[in-house]
C-alpha cells in the first residue's frame, strides 16, 4: 500500500510541476463532469468530457458524453456520443 501512495504522490507532483504549467501556457482547456465509480462490477462512468486544444492554425475541440469504462472478463470502453 505504501508503494501505491508513493506512486500517487509522484504522479501528482509531475502533474503540478510539469503538465499543469504547460497546459496554462498553451491555453488548453478541459473539463470533466458527472463522475461515478461502481465497484461491482468495476465501472467508471463520466457524464461529459471536453478538451480544447488551440494550435497554430487550427483549434481542436473534443467532446464526449456518457463515457463508460467497464472491467469484467475483458476491459470495455463505450461512448454514448462524441465529436471532434
């Protein structure tokens, strides 16, 4: 359990020291809403995810709704609606 805590601390440190300043500098916007976790069967549901990536000549926008990650015998990912 101690190693899991160290790994989580390392990931959070990398996020706030490396990734977050880069995202702020580039103007990347993202949002996650409606997150729920079910333990039997192991399922993670996300109501909506959006990601805005500004580029030099283009702006990419990704929007996903009703995103589900389910872990049974085989991992399964399903998306209710999405566009790029």
